[in-house]
C-alpha cells in the first residue's frame, strides 16, 4: 500500500512539472492560432469581395473581434461573420518590440494609414484592393498577443494595393514570417 502511494505521489509530481513546463508552448500555440484566425478572416473577406463582386467591410471590434460586412447593391449591408479570436489573445502591442518589416507602423494594436483602429469604412473591393471609406488605398497592421507575454507577439499586415495578407511572429532577433 505504501508503495502505491509513493508511486502515485511521484506521478503527480512529474505531471505537475510537465504542466508547468508546457505553459510557454501552450501560449505560443494560442498566439499562433489567433494569428491564423485573423489571417483567415482577412483572406475570407478579400476572396468574398472578389468572388461576389461586392465590397466587404472589415471592422476590428472590442479588443479581439473582427466583423465582416458585405455592402449590398443598391443599398444596405449584411453581416457575414463576427469572429472573436482565441480567448486569451487580444489586439495589443508590446513595449520595445519594433514594427514589422512591412513598416506600416506600430503605434496602436490596430494601425492603418497612421490611424489607431484604422479609418472608417476599411474594405476589400471587388478587385482585391484594401481601401478606406472614400477609396484611398490602406496599408496597415494588426498586432496581437497574450498580455504580459512578449514572446507571444504576432502581427498581420495588409498591403492595400494588392490586398495581400502577411503574418509575422516576433522573436528576440526581430520579426519572422
């Protein structure tokens, strides 16, 4: 009986150590999942705009939601989807982490054309370009991560002229794709 208790105690200790050691890996997995979700939504919006020949408005809401809305012709709008990214991940920047290689700015978690949160009416057009509400091309970056965990910093950029969406992961040496 004593031997069984000792074996169980050893197993519990080893399990606790394993769980503690896995926390950084779990945080990285969550950050990557959130980055993939943001990229996926933006790509869905671009593809929907092209395939449906309608503008798709992209709105970054609260601190971790993306809403896609189709502009109907002749008037009106239809919400296509609202996605809350991975629960522990939010749109945020970390002090000391530089801008991505695309250089669109990092003054705010959602930063497009020098505007925190982006200009009103950001949308993908039917040719795949990303523009503001009056048709000007918009470049920008969405930064995200887990609060208090700088190694979880991720970024997704959009190049307005082509609608190209890129993802970046922060490392101690800078951003990598």
